[in-house]
C-alpha cells in the first residue's frame, strides 16, 4: 500500500511540475528561495521529485542516460573553474559578495541540469510519455487563453482592469506590459522563450506529422493544430524580436526538410513511372529540386520581410528597421541603437572581451559581471541604459547571451562540453525520428527544432534556470532510451517463441 501511495504521489508531483512550467516568477517562491528573477513553482516540485524519486533511484543503482555525460562533465568543470576563480584577483563591484554570487550561479546551473536529469529518467514508459505530452498541451492551452485575455483588454481599452492586475500579482513579481503580452512569465521575452523551446516545437511537430496526443478532433483538426495557431499569434503579441527570429528559423528548417523529402520523392522509381515519367531524368534530379528550393526560399524571404514590415508598423522599437546608414562610426552599433538593441550588443562585446582575456577556463560562474567595467567599449558608455545600470543601481550587469556567457565564465572547455551535450541530444533526436510510436516521433522532431530555436534564443537570455530546453531535451533522451530498449528486445526475441 505504501508503494502505491508513493507511486501516486510521485505521479502527482510530476504532473504538477509540468502544469506549472509557464509560471516563472511567483512572489511566494521568490520569498522562499530568495531570488528576484527566475523563481518558478515548478522548481519546488522538481525538488520534491529529486527527494521522493530521483535520489532513491540512484541509491538503487539506477543508471543515468549516456547523453548526460557531457552535461555532468560541464557541471563539474564549471564548479572547478568557479572555485579556482577565488584564487584570482576579481575586481570589486559595489560591495557585492563574490562567493554569494558564485553560489547563486552554480545553483541555477544545478537547477537546469536537474530538470534535464529528471525529465530524462522519470517518464520511461510510453504511457508516462503520452501523459506528459497531454499535460504540456493542457498547460499550454491555459497559457494561451490567459495571454488572449491580456491582449483583449489592452487592445480594446489600452489598459488592464484591476481584477486582472490582482491576479497577475499572485503569480508574477513583474509588471503587465503595454502592448505586449507576458502570460505567466516575468516579461514578454521570457514568454517567447518558453513558447519557442517547449510548446511551439511540440505543436509544430505534431501538426507536420498529422498526429495528436489526444483523441478529440473537430473536422480532422487536432488540439495541437489549434494550439499551434494560437501559439504563433501569442508569439507575435509578445513583440519579441529574437523570439520571432527563432521561430522563423525553425520553420525554415522544416522547409529544408520538406525540400529534401520532395527530392527523394522525385527519385522514387514507382512515382517516376506513374507521375513523373514525362520529366527528363536530368531535370528531375537537379533542376526541379533546385527550382522548388528557390521558390520556398523566396516565399520564406517574403514572409521574413513581411514580418519586418509588420513589426515596423506596430512596434516603435522597429520603426527604423529599414533605415541602415553607412559612412558613420560603428555603423552596426549605430543601427542597433536605432532599434533599441545596442545595449545587448555592447553586453555581448564585453562578454567576448572577458573570454578573450580568459579563453581556456573562463572567469567562473557568476563572475563575469565583476569584469564589465574594464571591458566596456567607449560606445557603450554613451548609452543611457548602460550608464543607468552602472551609476544608479546596485546590480551586476549580465551578458544577456547564454553563448557568450558560457565562453566568458567557463571558457572554451565549458562551451565545448555544452555543445557536445547538444550534439548528443541531436543525435538521439535523429535516431528516433522514424520510431513506430507516435510520441517519440513528435518529440524527436520537436527536439531538432528546439536546438535551432536555442541557437537564437541563446542570444536573448543567459540564465541556466529556465527549464524549457532542459525539459524538452530530457524528453528526447528518454524517448531515445525507450526506442533503443524496444529494438533491443525485438532483436533478442527468439524465433517462433523459442520452439526451435
């Protein structure tokens, strides 16, 4: 009986973790953990899962997936280089304690790694995996509906009612934004991040593969189809520029896959004899695929430019998108300043300069901000945002890019280990994309698109504590384990039930 109670308890904790993924900065959790940024209630349920299931699983000699080895090596190396940084002369900055800042950074990396390890080990049977996908869809549906409520009141009255603000204060320490929806996240860019690295890849993959985790369909339209349309609309309403760029990159990846599929279709002999026998072989092999790819590229370019035109009309930051000026000092930085994006570039530049000064080991987790003052370019000091942060706040500046942060704080060694882990995830996703089961196929394609999305989203946020890509890549890993185990059982099964 105790085992049954424990099983149901752990199941409930897992589903609560999945359902609360959209919430990023709940005031109650902020007071509990002492963090004023990423304080997600899903992290509390993650801790419960670690205590109730993950640690006991390891104690029973449970195995971790081999895909986790580069990530575990990264964590150990990051801890080592951070400890070694204490023997370095770290510049002082406004009395901020170095050790406390390092500990906070190590904890955020530990949170991300823990999300991956739990997601890659808990749903190890097909039922748990299917149930997880359904709960992701339900939580995503609630997220989209709440975003539509926010958008309705802002665009209909240019204000939010008091009751909506009261509800917002229960789950977020941040404000409601003018003209931009934020969902349950602290800010709109965080909402775009969670959409691009968890929800949209799964919905897009299910739509492309014409499958669903739910039986309910209306006129052959699945829940994922509806959620995909709603998710794209909400992504546009976030007005997150990198978020939209990341999504367009994922769509471009699907177009390339579609072109390659069309090329193989043309080469199929059965189809040649029935449908394409009038097309000369040389044209069928080279000209037609090139023509199709060119048309798709043109269509994609038109969508890209059209999105830019739309943003230039509705987002004041993008009003000068098509006004690039040559013949001025630092034309790229000047153009970025027109788009209110220059601060990001100078933070990346400062992080790159820190990496150049400490290329092998980096400066240690959480320590990059202490070096900013000595690595800023002259152009940076002319930006109001930079001067405000330096002279009017007591906070450390951060790099605002996961990729540059990895380079600056863990050096080329830590960066290489993270890339090795991503390549392991990509290999797993490619291995199972033709799995016989529905859920692994969807997760495989979603994982591939999420890696594309992370390339761009990695230039928008720099925290390790966001659970979304860790969680999805954990599902890719566990789906790969399931399929590998099934194939091994099929190969080892004796012929004719072992009678001969």
